[in-house]
C-alpha cells in the first residue's frame, strides 16, 4: 500500500508539471494565478498522500486543511487585486 | 546588458561558486550522526522533553519552553513590525479618506458569491485556528500558526465584504490593544515566574498558582498560556499588515 | 477490507485521470476562459475523488478484528482523521468553485479577451459592459 | 559528477539563494528586489529544515501517545505485577534519537518565517510610501529625483 501511495504521489507530482509549464509560460498574470491555484489545490492532496506514506495521516491532515483554507484566501486576494486593478486604472484615466 | 546586471552576475557566480565549493564539507543528506543532529542539546530535547514537560510535540516544547526568550522577542518583533507599518503608512487626512470612501463605494460592487462563501468559511476557519492553537501540544500547531489562521479569517472578511466590514469587527485600535495584550501575556507569565523566585520564564514554579498537580504539568499549562499570547499578537498584526497595505494606510477601500 | 482498498485505489486512480484531463486542458486550451474551465472543473472533481479514495484506505486500515472484540478506542483516531479528510473535501467543494468564479470575474474585468474563432479580428467581446465613470 | 549527486540538496539551495541574490542586486524595481529577498529567505529556510532530516527511518518530531504516556494497552495487564517495583517513568519506551527528526531547525525556522513575514510587511509599507512620494518604484527614477532635489 505504501508503494501505491508513493506511485500516486509521484504521478500527482508529474501531472503538476504541465501546470507548472502554464505558470512559467502563461501569457498574462491571470493564467499564472490560475496555475498557482490549481497547484495549491493539488498540494492539499499531496500532503495527505505524504501523510499516508509516513503513516502519520492524523498529523499531516492538519497541514492539508490549513493549506486548503489559506490557498483559497490567497487566490481570492489575487483575484480581488486584479479586479481592483482595472478599476484603479479607469479611475486614473478618467 | 546593463552594467548592474554584469556586476550582479559576477557577484552571484563568485558567491555561488564559493558556496558550492563549501558544500563538500557538509554532512550528507539525512545523516543522523551529523553535528547538528547528534548534538547533546538535540538529543536532550528528543529524549527528555517528554519527561520534563509532558508535551508530545517537541517543536512546541522547544519553542515555548526551552527557547522561551527567543519566542518572546520574536513576538515583540512582530508587534513592533505592526507598529512600524502603521507609523510608515500613516492614517491619511480625513478629507483624503472621505474622497477614497466615496470612490470606493462607487467602484466596489461586492460579489454575492464571495460574500456567501466567506460566511460559510469564516466560522470554520476561526474554529479550526482555535483548534490549531489549543491542540498545538499534540499535533502540528501552536501560537504562530493559529494566530496566522485567525488573522486570515479577518482578511477573508475584508476580501469578500470590503475592508470597512472587517474593520467593524476588529478595528485598528482594537487590534493594537490585542497585540499589546499578547506581548503582555507572554512577558507577564515570565514576570510571575520571577516574582515567585525563579528565573524569568522558568515555568515550573507556576505550580503554586496554576491548578496543576506538579511542576511538569505547570510547564505544560504555562506553555499554553504563552502560546495564546503569541496567537493574540500574530492575529492582530497579520490583520494590521493586510489592512494597512491593501488600503495604502487609509483604512478605507482596500482590495 | 480488501474491497474497500480496491475501491480506494480505483477512486485515487480515477482522480489522477481527471487531473490528467485538467492538466491537458490547462496546457492546450487557447484562451484564459477555457483554461479556467478545465482547471476549475477537473481540479475540483479530481481532488474530491482522491480524498474519498484516501478515506477508503483509512477506514480499511482500522484493525477491525480488535474493534469487534470490544476495543473501541482504536476506532477514535482513524474516524477523526477520516472526518478531517472529508472536511477537506467539503471545503475544496465550496472554495474551489468560488475561487474559480473570482478569478474568472477578475480576468474579465482586467480585460482579457476570449478567443473567438470566427470573430478573431474584432477582438472585443460584444457584450462587454461600458464602465460607468 | 559524484560531487554533484551527493550534495544535490545543497546545490538546490545554493541555486535558489543565488537567484534571490541576483534579483536583489540586478533588478531596478524595488518590489522585485523584495521578491528576490523572499526567495533568498526561502532558500535558507529549506536549508535549515533539511539539516534536521535523519534518513529513511525518522519521522516528524511529534511523539506518539505510547512514547509519552507509556504503554497502556494490552501489555499493561500482562506486566502489572512487575511494574510496581519500578519508578513511574520506567515503563516509558526508549526513544532512539535517530528515529525522530531534529526539532531545533524547525523551531528556528518557525520563528524565522513569522519574522520574515513581519519584516516583509514593513518593507512593502516603506516601498508603498516611496511610490506615493516619488511616483515610481524604479530605482533609477527615484535616484534621479533625489539628485534633482525635488521630493
């Protein structure tokens, strides 16, 4: 079973690489924020899987919960910033 | 290429080369007998802290008890950083603030979905942060983590409902009071130890005051008090940092 | 208990498959909105599936033989952990669509143009509201 | 080649640190300098935490219930008679220090992260103030304005 979770964790990590490509190559900032958001959500799962590998899920699940909540706040903050950014530019222009 | 970049590149290559050369003398990855891992101090913490403090989480035990001075002054640093941010950014004149308020009211159409999700998440987040704080003796957690998450719940309110909404729950003077209270709680615990005739922050004497059975449990409970103090300060300062930076110190508008 | 483990393994692998779809979508789709679509849906579903699979494994790991003999204290920690993992799944179910929505709104408001194949040259989306001054 | 493979973790930290240092020196924008500073800090945090790692068999520095309170389960009933002669702590199982990750680097970095956040906040506040004052975050523009003497 540990082998299964090691393989699953590795597969998850490998599948994050295309999203990492989007993070580097994304044409604009919003694409990058999108990629960060997806990687953050997947990191939650990865943390629980790491907990399964070490057989200390009870500890790692706390990190995962905190990470999920803070990741949400982070992407919401980024979204609000870009939302405001355009309004700010309009205000400056008008 | 700008000249500054060439200078930077040369500096970076020389420094990096020296550092890489030095890594040859470093212990191998995961060596349990490396000097840092095999020191008497580290082994004492791992083997004796369960007897001396009854706290399973070694990080909490070392953070709040053995390295209490360090953590106390880290808390003070966080407190001073919050004060410095407020001092640097200032509060803005009232006329400026009113103008910002008007434009903020006009431009900030609040999103219903964000507000509803925030209403759903904020209680969970606050409850979880209290769990992280209180359960820090047994699982990863403690004052810093719980405080950051509690502060994040106020940041979430500010993101979804606007900064005035969050400031009506935790005003800036209130946050400063909370931060000061946290430092006072930490320092006061140490002072009480001193008044009882022990060294500063030597908790085991507190068994005379606390409803604890013996000196070991006194250290256990005093650690919780100290962590609560840290959490107060970190909560308040996280919110102050967000509030001041997101509104350029005017405390209106915001993200 | 082998059935629970097999279910868990299938759920985790299914989650990985959905995440593969999301990853391909994020890389290959032409514009921000369709990428967001792939990421938002595939990411949420795959996360929930994988967490459910992990819950299956956790419940299968409980020493049921001892529990049936009356040692219920062994049941506390796995159940607590399972509830926490389910809690993460629930939170992801709520927060991930919200952040997708907020990012989409922010992308629209910061003026990202959608990729319209027949109307590539008139690049402004027709229904963009004029900002009120 | 063996030199690289044996020390690849240090290579990662050094490369990250040098990326941060390069950004701190070469970039003109103050915010980008701060980003470089944060990368530098992250490299140091990773380095410290990796020092505490103890190979394959070691777990996180949180003791299990049995390691703190002794074994209370099935074994206690078997050895109840002979436990009486021992001290109360005698039934605590031995902890091999090699199976627990070193907690000291974790503690140091826990406080370092929080202080890093606080100092980053102060730095951002100061750069916001600079932007408000000079209308730009570009170092050259700010220096030119300072030399011209208008503020």
